[in-house]
């Protein structure tokens, strides 16, 4: 059981990294990856929302959607968005410091594709509650890792002289491509042992 | 007279999505599906077609109900309308094109969160009459499909040596496998954007030399 969970975690984090392998959550990946500190906070906000999503998706799948499978997509979106909003209000009241650190990112990511992707993938794989939560942690960790590495590289590129023709999105995409290639190396991680 | 003005307006709204405001190449919207499913040209077209269906019908509905939808809850309403059409297209593909549905996997469902679709509802369909909204949606989604086809074709030709599953080169061709793997998506869009930047820069330079 424990090895299974570890495998789910590692696989979601580096081998099938959400950003670099599945292309999910690219908007924040390119949008807020210009400083390491912001990128890290964005990553943590993602972990937070992913955990809530995993729980909601498991709950809906186990108790509601058996009777109406065609409502899956609609109910995922609405339930996740409103739960996140609710938890956001609770945090604002209970821990203003945490809210200041994560708050501004929460509305941005409630319906981003990484979040919905996690709900759909976890459903398709038939994960239970614990597995879903571990999967969410791994996926969130992977998103944070990719964001922070990207931000680190982009901080460095600001100090360099870059030809005007490649500046902006083109450069970011090519950096992401090289990063994605590097992450492909993890694919052989478990097959050898 | 009025008719010609109107006709040119329709044409302008239709054409802008194809090239000048192309959602992928210019606005860089909806990148997740654009990169994730374009490992072959046919997948790119299928994704484009599914997006066309969803965007056109969502725009049609949003635009017809634009006076009834309260402004405060408009985003939620858009999302529910979009999600409904995505569910329909998901079931249609599953029923009539199971092979394609399997290839695209969860990415059909993820059309819901394609920012291009929500963006068009918010920026255009909610403010404009039905016919104009549909024309805009058609133009935008054709531009999106075109971009997806370009990406898919480039990746398939380089990564597999084929187009639409037909082998193009002789047995001596060494496929560039990385292009059909995830890094190829980032790289090919990156280099395409680089190429467009270069074109634009060259045009601007020419403009300066000619004294514009």
C-alpha cells in the first residue's frame, strides 16, 4: 500500500509532471513565473486548491455521480469553484497571514486546467480518497517544482542580452521545451529497479 | 448602402480570428489543448472541430440570452453553458469516433477550461447580436483549428515522417521522435512564434526604410 502511494506521488510529481508532460496549467506557468518567490507562492496555492479538488471529486464520484454520470463535468466545475471560494473566506477570517500569502492567486486558479485535469484523471484512474489526496499532493508538488525552476531560469535571462526577436513568449516556450526534455529523463526512474 | 456596410462588418469579424487576432499564434490563448493533442495533424483537426462546435453554440446561446443573464453571475452562467456543450461533444465523439476520443482522452473534457472560449463569451458574445457573435465564433475557432493543424502537421512530419498517417519519406528518414513527445509541443510553438516575430520585425524594418 505504502509503495503504491509513493509510486503515485513520484509519478505525478516528476514522471508525468502536470505542466511539462500533460501541458496543464500553462497560463500560470507562463504568467507568474518571473520571480521565484511569487512562483513558489503560486505553487503552494495550487497544492491547496488541488487537495480541495481531490476531496470534492472523490466525494461527488462516490456519492452523487453514480446516479447521473452525464453531470460529471458541470458538477466538478461548480462544486470545486464554490468550495474554493468558501475555504478562501474561511481562511481570510481565521488566518490573515496565510490569506495574504495565497489569497490573490486563489481566484485565478479555481478553474484552471490543472485543477479540472486532476479531478478527471483521478476519476479515470479510479482512485480512492487517500490515493486521490496523494495524487493531488504529487501533482501540486510537480507544478511548484516546474514553476520554481522556470522562474529561476527567467530571473537569470533578465540579466542577459537577448535578441529582440526571441524575447517574450517564444523564449519562454523554448525554455519550457528544454525543461520538458530534461524531465523526460525521469521516465526511466522506476523501470530499472 | 447599409447592406454593404453590414456585410463588411461581418467579414471583418470573421477574418480577424483567422490571422490578425489568431488565438494561438497572436493572443497565445488556449495553449493547453494546442500543445497537448497536436502530436498528429488529424488530432489537431479533431480538437479544432470539437472546439468549433462548443464555441459556436456557446456564443449562439450566450448572445441570445445576453439580455436575460444578470451581469453579476455572467461568468458562472457562461461556464455552465460551455460545460453543457462540452459534455455533448464528449458523448458525440465517444459514440461516433471512438478512436479519436481515445486519442484525445481527458482533453475533450478540458475544452471547458480553454480560456479562448470563455474569453470570446466575455469579450464578444455577451455584448453583440446573435449573428455577429456566431460569425466571430466561427472565425476564431477556424483560426484555432488552423493553428492546431499547423502544429500537428509540423510535429507529425518531423516526428513520424508522415502526414495524416501517410508516410512521406523513404525508409532512410530518421524520425525526430522528440517532436511527437511533450517537449516537441513547446519547441514547435516556440519556434513558430519566433518565426512570426522575425517576419514582423522584417516588415517593420522595411516600413522604416520606405519612409512610412
